[in-house]
C-alpha cells in the first residue's frame, strides 16, 4: 500500500486496527439502518475533509466484501472559493480508478453577496451545496447520497437544537429528503471523530481546509464541541451513553404531545395489577373506610392480611 510506505511498524499496526474498527462500525450502521441495498448507486460526497475521505475509503473497502453489489460514485462540488486547490481531488481520485465528477458552481459569490461581512456564511453555503448535490444525484441516477457526518456531529447537532432551537432533533443516519426524491445516508454514524482524524492522518489523505471562504467559525457548534470534549475527558463513556440514549427514546415518558397521545390516556377499570403494583403485595382494602385520613402501618397489615387505621391525622 502506497499510504504506508513512510509509516513505521507501530503506525502500520495502529492503522490496521483503526481500519478494522471503522469498517466494523460502518458495516453495523449500514446493516442497522438498511443504508445500502442490492444494486444501489451510492453518490459519495467528497469535500476534501478528513471525514469524507475516510467515508469513501471505508465504503470502497467494504464494497469488496459486502453481501450485496453496489456502485460508488465520488462527487465533489467546487464552489469557487478563492485559493481552492483544484488539482488535489482529481489527482487523488484518478488513483482510485472509480467514477467521479467535479462539479463547478460559483456559490461563493452568491454567499458573499447575500451574507453581511463578519456574519457566519455556513448555513447558506450548506443549503446551496445541498441543493446542487441533490439535483445532480438525480441526473446520474444515484439511489443513495452518502455524507461524511460522524457520531460526534450527530450528538453536537442534538445539543445545538436543544440549546438554541428548542427541539429534540439531530442528524438521522438515514433520511428521506422533503421532496421524497433522495435518500441520504451517513455511514460514519457510529464512528468517533477522534478515530477518523487519526485514521486520516495515518492514511495521509490530502486534506483541503474548509475555511477557504474566510468566514468565522460556527461559534455555537464550537461551544458544544468543547463542552462534549470536556465531558468526555472528565466522564469517560458519557458520549457513548448519550448516543445510546438517542437510540432508546421513550415518547410516553416525555412531554411531546405530538410524539405520544397523552390526551387519550384513560384508566382501565378491568386491568389486572402488574409490574410495580403487583410487586408491592399490598393487603386488601375491602374492610376499611378508605375515606378516613390516618397513618397506616403496611408492614404490620401485611402480616395480619388486613389494614387498620393506626392513627388519625387532624390538620
């Protein structure tokens, strides 16, 4: 492998371990959410960042072993940002011997015209990029659009929406676009950013920086990222627990009236005692006036199989 010629033995071992881990995680995510099916044409969106490079690399690796046949097409959108190195991605992709397309569309000028100086341009830039890629996916007959968002992105988005949007909403591993025309998948949904970053470094991917437009960093996302990093350092395993919680939601235990029909909840007079009530093993109440107010010794009553009022409370 050309990527490992300059690596020492320890680094090669680490690279192989990371590749196996990422391959296992991506394979599990694909299986759990049925991301890729027989005959799919997967449009792999390649930005030039570590995440999309890793996603393409792992998908091509899995393609050779997958139980289903699918095609991978790499697509990059050149948004005409000043200083964008146009030769890097074509040179990299030529060596992979896979179909690829470099789309050229000057969304940079649109963003600069619409967004005031000093304001974050990421939202509009992403919307324009997404619209272009979605439309192109239809042109080439892509059945799935693969994006490089990882587990940390998903968790960060959850907290961003909670803290600033008032919604319990994140990035789903699999998404149907609003118009129903495209299915978006996130194969790295189970993978940690720190593993991807280390893998990209060892693989020596030709990374293209994402700040060529000169816009300020998304401060809110950076704030959330720093919060999660601090938690991860202080409480190892917390990030894993958060993601597990996102996979085990209980609408009936929440407060969202749209997610669960609280209004129609009614007592069933014919229900048999079960669960916590049955486990409590209370003595019968038939022989006492339950309207009386007082202290009841349930431990004593259980031994006698009856309940006595042991003290009247007078307010």
